[in-house]
C-alpha cells in the first residue's frame, strides 16, 4: 500500500508562523527604533558631523597657521626690502609714516620704503608692480566720474564739441561709456586693502611667444620684426619688466584675455586684469598731487613729439603705412633722426628712460596709447561696433593735447595692426 509523502497542514502552519516570527524580528532589526537602517542613518549623520567638525578644525588650524606665518613675515616696508622675502600669505605692512599697504602672496617688496612714493613689488619671475594707495572713497569716486579740468566745453579743430581735460578726445561724455569689469569686486578690494597695484611698465612680450624679439638699449630692432602679435595661444602671458619688447599689435579683446591670464591661479594673492578707467584715473590723481598739472600737460613726462631734447639715445617710434613699416624720422624722445625707409623695423621698448617715470610707474604718458576695459558706441549707440577707450598718447603727439589723462574712444575692440597701441595690467588684492 503506497503512502502519500508531503508536508502536513500542521507542519505548514508551523512553518508559516516561524517565517512570520523571523520576518518580524528582521523588520524590527531593520526598522525598529534601534534598527539597522536608523542606526546606519545615525552613523552617517555622525560621520557627516564629524567631517564637518574636522573641516572646521582644519580651517581653524589653517587660519592659525596663516597667523603664525603672518607674524613671522616682515611688518614694515623697510624690513620687507631687507629680507627679500616672497610672502606666502597676503599681509598688511606699514611704512615709517604709518601708512599701510598689502603685500600679496607670491610677491616680495623690492624698492621704495615710502608708500606715497610708490612701493614696488615683484613676483618670482621679476614682473614688477607699483602700489597705488587710496584713502577712503578715493578709488570709488572715479567710477564714471567725468572729472573735467573745468565745466566749460570747447570746439576743437574737427568741429566736434568735446569735453576738456580728462575727456578731451572722446566724442561723448565719459558717463556714456561703461567699464567692462567687476566694479563691485574691484571697489571692495580697494576699500578693504586701501589700494591696488598697477604694472610698473607697459605690457611686454614673454620669451615663450613666437613673436618675441630681443630688445636692447636702443629699443627693438629686427628686420624680421613681426607684423602681428595678436596670437594669444599656448598660454602666453604679458610681462611687466624693464627694457623688453612692448606687446603692441594686439587687439583690446586679446589684451584683456592675456591680462586676466597673468595671475589666474591660487599661487598668488591677487586677481589680474587689463587696466580699467577707474584705476587709471586714480593713479593719475595720485601722480598729480606731486606732479601738479600733469593731467593737463604731460610734455616733460612722456615720449612725445614736443618733449624737450635731452641726452638720451635710442627711443624710436615705428608706424605703419600702406606699403609696410617705416621708421619715424624725428619722433620720440631725444629727436634722433633715423631717416627714410629701412629694412629694419624698430619700436619702443619698455621703461628705458628714467624721466618717463612718475611715482615709480613708467610710460603712462606718451610712449604708447594703452587699451583699457572701458567701452561704448562711437556714433551714439546706433552702430553695432563696440569701441574701446585708450589712454595717454604716443611719440607723434603733443604732450599738451594728449596728456596722461586723455581718453581716446574711437577705436574698435578688434583693431590689432597699430604699433603704438599697447596695454597695461592692474592687480586687485584678493
């Protein structure tokens, strides 16, 4: 007789009850007040809290370390020069009169102990900048400030009604132009630190650029001189050094790009940019306190056509004509004539003449027109062409007509072929 094999009803019920008990225990372990999920969440929350506390502790340690480093760094301008130390953090230092400035991370002080005379700093590669001290509100007041010599207007030779003084060569009031920078950040930096840095020299070409040409005491002379320096590839950056090839033949757009690239990393305690109109005006105001009237007539302080002849050799201006380059015959400091056309192309190098230095800053007047971040629309806004402002003059100009303060606002941002269009970098402390 065959017997049926299988689970009995009682066994099945017992099995189900056991499984339910186990499931309940499992759910309680997982989901209960002391369950795995809640315990895991608590552990995660504790880990996050611990990490947050550790980050805060690390931040406190870093701040404490910064304070220790700051304490060990020179505290006066004089000490900074004597130690020749590159600062590892931004630090405020004082001069003998009690005025303060900030030496940024990555730089050292190399010249001048009196802040109001223009303290010079340099990075590890020898690029030099000058501290422009600003009292409370002194920088901010130049934002969109027409800043005329007087309230009168005059009609110049071309019959266009123009503002006098700092706005001589623009076709509309300065208040109609804009500055393509982060003005809020710039103002905050200057007000927090009581100043900013401006490049000691006009921007020069770095040696890693394909268009680099060696300069000399006579400027830059080379028969293979480049027709353009508008290529900004390969991460090339401008330099601010004495006696190097000026970085002309570059558009304002590209000058802006390479200026911002100069100190874009975390290795330095500054943010770099193409000089803005507010910084230029502030620097000129600072200069004019000692060199009274320079904003009206810069003849004695720049490389102009009417600069008095002095015993200086070698500064020549180069200009373009329809059939190529031609050396200027009687332009430039010293009036030394080169004469006629030549297979050699010559231009002005940076900072060669001490007489062109004011407050330790070279060549802001006369040497080259300098691109700025200011822009507008030349014909009153109906054109799509974006025009940008240049400051100062060049060796073909009269120092009374094109003083250091002058604005020229009628060149498009894409113009790249003029040998007397250069630029300058400014630094704002982070």
